[in-house]
C-alpha cells in the first residue's frame, strides 16, 4: 500500500514537472511569436512611413519655401512626382548630426550641418522641423521612433596632384564602381588679392570627361595654390546618375565669414563674422565679396544676381565693434538650388573662400534627421533611391518600436 502511494506521489510530481515545463516552453513560444509579430509590424510601418514621407509634399505643399511650419509632414517636391524631394524641405530638417550654433547678434540658435572649414548650412531653429514635431505630424508619437538619412549615391572626390601650377584630379564613383565616360561640369573660383579694398576673384567654367577608371583632370596654369585660395566645384552625370563634389583651399582661416539662413520665404541670408559665432584669439576686420551661382539644367553653374544689378555684393565685417558692420544681409532671389560663394580677406595676401548651399543638394550635403537607433533592441530599415534637385541620393529610414517587447527566458 505504501509503495503504491509513493508511486502515485512520484507520478504526480513528474506530471506536474512536465506540465510546468510544457507551460514554460509554450509561454516562450508565444512570446517569441509576439516579438516576431511586433518586428513584422515595425517593418511594415517603416515601409509605409518612408513612402508617406517621400511621396507627399506635406501641407501646405509649399511649406519648404515659406517661414511657416507644416501641418502635415512630407518631403516630396510639389512640382514633381514619384521619389523627387524638395531640396528646401531637407534644409529645414533639424540636423541630428551637428551641434547647434548660437549667434548672439540675433539671439537665435541654428541647426548646424558642417562638413569642414567653410562648408556649412545654418538654419534658424525656429524655422526648422524638429524630431518631436515630425513624430506628432506622422502620428508616431509614443509608438515608434525613427531616423531618416540621405546620402549622395554618386561620389565625386577631388584631390590635388600639383599645387604650382594647380592640377586637380576628379574621381567619380557609383555604388562601388567608377563611372567612366561621365561628363563633369566644373566651376573654379580663384581668389587673387584685393581690388579697392575687397577680395578679388575670378570664376572660370568648363567641362571634362572621365576616363575608363572614372578620373578626369583639370589644370590651371596661371594659379599657384601656395599663395592664393580657391574653390573647385564639380558636377558629374551619366545615364541619369548625377553627383557632385568640391574642394576648397584657404591661405587664411583666423577670421572669416559665416552665412546663416535668416528667412526661407525672402531668401534672406546673414553674413556673420566668425569671431561672433565661434570666437577666436585674434579678431580682425575682414572684407568680403559674395556671389550666387545657379545649377542649370545642363549641369553647368551660372552666376545669378543677388540683390543688386552687378550680381556681386561687397562689404566688410568688424566682429561687432561697430553696429553697422557687425553683420550684413543679402537676398537670394530664387528658389532654385544654387551655391552662395563668399570670398573674404584680411589683407591682400590673407584670404579665403566659403560656401553655403541654397537647397541641400547644391553641394551634395548629407542629411541626418530623427532619433538615435543605436540603443534600440531591434531596428527595421527600408531604402529608396531618390532625386534631390537633380542629384541622386539614397534615402534610408530606420524605425523601432518604443514599447520594447522582448522574450523572457
């Protein structure tokens, strides 16, 4: 009798143990399935969201060219269809990669995209679309997070082969392969001393063709890069693929001009003294000479008048000691992509050149917008190839769930 009782007890214990093990394994299977469904939902939401953002211009449709904020978020260029984005809408996305800049003369903070000395885009925070606003406009707030990145598909890299006389090598690469026989249109800005107290420069234009290895070469026999500053801008295009690259060289960088976008609707840009923005150890008065070049449909750059008849604006900045010369303003009278080029000088031999894109694509600037996906448990991604102001970009949306579902062991 005692043996039978013991057998029953052991059997019950074994049964209960097996039942608990089965429940545990079943529960883990259910949780794994739940996580899978969650990941699948995030991936579907990612695909839907990237299309919603890239295939809609937002509301109002011209919000990217005004000083107002949209009531519906979209980046498509309203004048085109399919995956063609507005270069000005991308300008108004608050940068996730750069450190914001404060300018005391306006009392404003600016979204900052800086790729190197003299290559920056500063947009007022009050006119930029921040991440939290985009989440609300897309209906994702509290449910999903995302980061949108855009990178040029075609890379145009420029290097110096010789400085006196100057000889440059232009390399054009697609997605891992050289673009041979592609056409390269370029603009060469040479800064050469002063005329009547302002930096003098010349602009020359030309076209080249890449060889079988994707290289083209430009020579400037009368220019010595050891003595003068220059800016070289190149656009390469082949069979619908378009890319751009540029290279600058300055002989003086202690004091320089920093452009800041003031108003999108009027095209107003502030020219600030670098000492008032970034400080420095040796502030000095500088003179400047500004011009605007437009990217034409044949991928050539052409000078366009700013807000005077000659097309170029000259002046001086004295880092705020005299209020009338603390900063200057100018107006870009177009909403077509182009490049603001400003040469500056402290003396006849101390000069440099800076650039700012009017429309993100004019200088092939990359875009990073949104939250940080690096600390997330699982991130879905989706990619589209888009055109921005004629240039070819790759747009990638990374998305994650804010609910944080995971498997419990």
